[in-house]
C-alpha cells in the first residue's frame, strides 16, 4: 500500500472509531435507561467493533515499522495476537449475554420500547455510515475487510434491536428482548469462533488457506532446471504476508 493510500485508510479508521464510539456511549446510556438487554448486548457488540477497528488501525501503523536484528519479519505478527485477544473477548461477551438473557427469561423486566427504538435507529444509521466510510478500501486490504465485516454485523444486530423495539411497542411482549439478545450472542459466538480459528492457525505456522505443501512443491518442481525440492515450509506471518523456505536441487 503506497503512503498516500495508507494515510487515507488511517484517516477513515479514525473517523470510524469516533463515530462508533458515539454509538457505544448512546447504547450504554440508552440500555441502562430503557432496561433493554438487547440494546446493552448490541453495545457489547459495538465495543468489540471499536476493538476490531483499533486493532486494524494499530496493525496499519505497526506494519510500517522496519524489521530489525531481533524482529526480522517486522511487527506484522502483533495483529494476529490482537485478533486472538479479540476472539477470546468476543467469546466471553457472548456467554455473558447468554447468562443475562436466561435470567431475563426467568424474570422478565419492563422495557421502555420507544427510547430503545430511537437509540437503535441512531445506532443503525451510524453503523451504515461507518460501513460506507470503510467500503472503498474493503477489497484491497484484509484488515479493512475484517473491520468492515464487524461493522456490518453490528448493523444487522441493530436491525434486530429495532425489530424487538417495534414488537414491544405494539404488543408489550417483553420476552422478545432477551430473544434478540440471545441472537446477538450467537452472532458474537460465530464471529469469535472464526477469529480464534484463523488466529490459532496462523500462530501454529499453518499453510495459507487454499494451499497445501504438496501443491507448492509440485509447482516448484515444474520450473525448468529444478530437480527436487526438500524441506519445504510455507507459513503465514500475518494475513496477506506469506513466507516460504525450501532446499531446491538444481
């Protein structure tokens, strides 16, 4: 990524972080005020969005640091460690939402549907704006793509909260609040599983997705002048940064 594009992406991340931070504050205050667990669950999802955006922004900054004598690959692996922490936190948040949703099923609590609906709509609008801000570079950078998916997932969660607010407003059926909360918990659980799986695969020096060592060795042997390939190792330093070492007999 050239310097101008990188600065542009960094600026977009900072704008996205500021907007998402405002959504988090609004949803926490709105959730406590209205008594809506769905709104607080969505706030937890928004917090993870901020973490993901911050992680992606930090990765962009760290990736510009040059390698040194002690870190010959530079500092690209730090974003994988951050992703692992992100996945673990998502997992904990999901289980806490499930626990609280179960308590709400057993002991239903009153919910102020009107204010809950207003806060959820504001959250949805801001999430869509953030998604549009990140969309331009979504296809060019894996970090931006993962952050974009986080924000898109939160927009879907906001839609769920809006649906719950409408149902409660017109029917008074407050049990829909913990139901939507549990659905948001499932979204977080699936997201954490994907992040943890990919992070652990990279940290375990796994092959890049879609490749096998046999395929790489066969391709190398197909090059004119290559007799044999031994001790072939292919691994991912960080998403998009693949390394290879091998003994090639000519």
